[in-house]
C-alpha cells in the first residue's frame, strides 16, 4: 500500500468541496503545475503570517499544521518537527474548468538537500496516484484517515456495481441515499449493508459545505475501509 502523504489531503478535500457539479460517472482530470515562488522568504515567515491573519489551523499527524484560506481556493501544509523534511511547507492553489481540476503546487523546503529531494519526489509520486484515482483508474484505490490519504492497487473486497451517494449539506448534516444519517456513522451504516463487498460510494458536497465536515465524512468511511469518489448524482 503506497501511503499518500498528508500534504495531498488539502487538494483532495478542496475537490470534494468545490467540484459538486461533477457527477460520479464523470472522470476528473487533475492538472498539476509547479509554482516557483511561495510568497515568503522562509517557512517561518509563511507560518507567522498565516497565524497573524487569524486563520484557523488544523493539526495533522507528526505535528503537521494546515491552513485553508478564505474562499477555500488555497491550502497550506507545514510539516511537523518529527518529519525528516522539517522545516518545509507546501501550498496548493486550486482552480477548475470543465472536467478538470487545476492545482498549482509550490514547495519551500529548508531541510538538507537530500531530504528535500526525497520530499519533492514523494509529493510528485503521490499526486500522480491521486490523479489516477480522480481520472477513474480502477487500479488506484484511495482512502482517508484523519489527515492521511492512502492509495494503492487492488481492492480489499470485491467491488460491486451498486452506487451509493453521500451528501454533505450546507448546514453540515449528511444524508445517505437521501436518508438523514449522522456524518460520523456513514461508514458503519454502509458497511452494515455491505460487510463483504465494496459498493461505489460518491461524496457530493454542497457549495457551502465546510472543509472540516467533508474531512470527517471521508475519515468516517475510511475507518470502515470504504473508498469514496467525489461527485454528485447525474442531473
């Protein structure tokens, strides 16, 4: 199982929140470009500025800290002190067009050259896996647990053709195929009906759904080993 690092979770969740117009049957091409200037002279300057703006931070594994700027189009991930690439930061700037999700990824790494090279290579590899998943490649299977995404080939259970839709509403409530369900119980509810197979699960987030609510929904399903795509029922 190839572990998709926590820096990709921001991009994954941004798509969940800001791609509600896509149906689950439509593939999404992930277009990645590399930014060359992050806007700050150092990792410490970037972190201090974001904190001074009053943005809410979200803790991740190994002491990682993330921020999402107002409007949700830009996400930041600062590595924790336990990460070999510390101190480093990754910025994702999101935009979209028909059938495509665009992400400009900018990295500022102040660790040793060798560790920075590994850090950049891991992010590139992980984004390539995520691109395959979003394009509908059946060989890529991703799940989310807290601030971590894991991707790999193959399924732990037999994939069925049953399509299930999870909706995240404006007010943060959730429905499972239009039936009101606690967001934290989504994984258990689906797995209770599918103990030995993996149905097709799509998360449809409203335009006003909050980032942290979508993260909790994905985490709740991942705890029960359910992989979710991002999309809404066809209109």
